[in-house]
C-alpha cells in the first residue's frame, strides 16, 4: 500500500475508534438509565445519539472517497469493509 493510503486508513481508524468510544458510553448510559429508571439520563443518551450518527456519516463518506480515489486492491479492502 502507498503511504497516502496508509495515512487515510489510519485517519479512518481514529474516527472509528472515537465513534466506538462514544457508542460504548451511550450503551453504559442507557443501561444505567434503564436500571435506575432515570428518564433524565435516558434523554441525555438520546440527545447524544446525533454525535454517533455524524461519525457514521463521516466514516461512510471517507470509505467511499478512499475507494474511488485510491482504488485499493482486494487485500487492502479488508481493512475498510
């Protein structure tokens, strides 16, 4: 793989890890809200869902751009798909 492709994949990995951390936090908050019957916490979890959605859209955009621009080999796509 070219260095540019490696850099793009690393940037994509960072966004995915950030999104995963936010999802983990959301799940923890949702479980606590359910167990404690805390509607305010549940509302906070729901309100935070937009950030996860934005990361998902960013990941989708970056993957499409990466495939179109770099035309990676099949072995490279294992990291993306």
